[in-house]
C-alpha cells in the first residue's frame, strides 16, 4: 500500500502498514484514513495503554522488554492485553528474544501522529 505521494510505507510486525493520514488542516480525510487514525487514537485513549506506549517510546534505545515496563498498576495478563491492543493498532512492533518480548515504537508512527496534528 502506498501513501498519496506514492512512497511505500514500512510494514509493521502485525502485517499492517503505518497509519497514514494528511494533517487535519490539509484536506478532509477519506473514510479509510479516518478509520486508521481512529484506531490509533482509540488505542491511546486508555490511560494504561498511553502509559505503556510512553514507557516504550521513552525507553533507552527506543525499545523495551516487557519485563521493564510491566509495573503500571495492573496484572501481567492485563499488560499483555494492552500491549496487544497497541500492536494491533499499528503503534508498536515486537520481537521475541529468548523468553522475553521487546516492544518498539516505529519512528514512522511517531512522525505520522505528529504530522496528523500539525497545521499544514
């Protein structure tokens, strides 16, 4: 799938492409763009998910082991559920290394989120 300029977007672990939307002030979103942006914001609309996303994004080297970010006041199964929601929304990628899973926020996701909210 390509964006409006024809450039290919990176493919994330989940098999989805990074959310791609124009700045809100540039033009009205298409239905597909609105669906992708809404899924992204819905995933971040939960305080625990937003905290986990922030923990991963701000972690050293831009990635965090689940063992380093699981102390957010909920049980480990709940942390896993929230991380899955973030991953399904295309906000995180993951990689298993031995018994641990490492999460990363792709730079393209942060750039896309920032671009969506800035004035054209």
